[in-house]
């Protein structure tokens, strides 16, 4: 922990020109086929340091903040693997899952969403569940009446936001009072898809109409409708959204056509490097993946210069894991 704090202080001190300090002790975990493949962090190209073969397709990965478990979604099960024995040059030791929960249906297109105290598992028509971290079990979410395209995201106090694309925008529903608060947002001719993420009490929702994207933010405690954040962005095929802190503060959107960083009081950053998956690590690096390419941004670099790395796989999911503890 002392080493990590010292590294972060050095990162802050080097903010004027980006950092040349080494990344924190963590590994990037990529899902591909039956494997979870581990790569070292940082800007320099590097080979994988090992992999896990788990005997089933990996649909999605999640590691809740502070957890010593890697949650793995397969088409039939939710599993939790202990993380131990890894370092910057070696993958963690693969152990038997600490937990396996049968989903009793097909979850080949499912998603995992970590909440504060529970993991949300979304398997479409098969079901949507929350899984408490302290006593893991499948707790069904009532999705009766929801459109099959609804996106579910755990927010403050693990309350679940429901987002549904409509012909002209999206519908947001969130628990409040005796039922669900509902907001209808209309601004485009046809909302083809949605991506969304929480940052504390603020929910960011991005949607695209096939040629450009629109970003909205909503304060769960503010009592107001979602508000547009800036004008349309020249992105289509949205895949990811997340918040960047520190010197690069703003919402990062990734898409098939490129990525954009929308910042308040600064001009937008717009680049044409495709992004299908991304993760942001505590030492202020952003890792953006698409096909067999990994793009790294040092968030303390004012120019946010791209650093390209190659992968030996086309990943389906991406998370980072602390190692060496």
C-alpha cells in the first residue's frame, strides 16, 4: 500500500508532461473463448504472462472494487475465482471456483455490472439477478413488463436503473417513492443503442442514431430530468462509456468508429481509433481494446497521446486485477 501511495504521488507531480513512472502492480485480464489471458500494464508492448483455461466460453468478467474474487460469467453459470499468486510477470494461480451458481438458462449474451454491495447479472429473457457479495445467491429482479432491450445498471445503494431505447431516444426508470421514477428523453430519429455508467450519484447515458451520438447526465438526487451534455458527437456503434478523473476529467465514450472524451470547460477530444472494451486503472491509465489492438492513454499526459500495443486475441471482456499483495 505504501508503494502504491508513493507511486500516485509521483504521478501527480509529473502531471505537466505525463508520467514516466511504472504502472501500479496490476494485470489486465482479457476474456477470449475459454480463456482468460493476462497481460502486464503500461504503455510498452508486451507479451501475455499466462492464461487460465476454464472449460467454458467466457461471456463477461467483473472484479468489484476491493474484492479478491474474479467473477466470470459463462453461458450457463456465474463463477467466482480467487485471485492469488500473481505478479507483474506471472498470471495468478488458477484455482477451483470459490462459488458456482447455475443460471438455468442461456446467458451467452449476458453482462456483469458490479454494484456497491452486490453484483448485477443480466441475462436478457433468461433473467436478471443481483448477487450479494457477503452472501452470494441469485436474487431475481422483477423484470415483468420490461422491454427485452432494457439495460440494467446498479447505482447508489445498489438501486437499479433501467434504460430502454425508444424510436426517438430512451426511457430511464429508477426507484423512488413508492415505485419507479420514469423519464422519457426524445432527441433523435432512432436510438440504435445505449451505453451508460454511474459516477457516484450521476448517471451518464449515451445513445447513437447510426451516425452520431448524444450524451446525457442525470443526478439521482437532483429531482430533475436528464440533461444533455454538449452537442452531438461524430460516433456511431457505441460500445462503452466510463468516467476519467484527474487531469483528463470527463466522460469517455468508445465506439466502432472511434472514441471521444467530453470534458466540461474544455474542447472535446475525438479520435478514430475503434473501442469495443475499456478499463481505467487507479494509476490513471486508460486501456482501450478492439480486435487484437490495445490502445493505452496516460491520463496525466495533457496531450493524451495514444500508445499502441498488440494482443494475441480478440477480447470479449476486460478488467484489471491487483497483484503482488
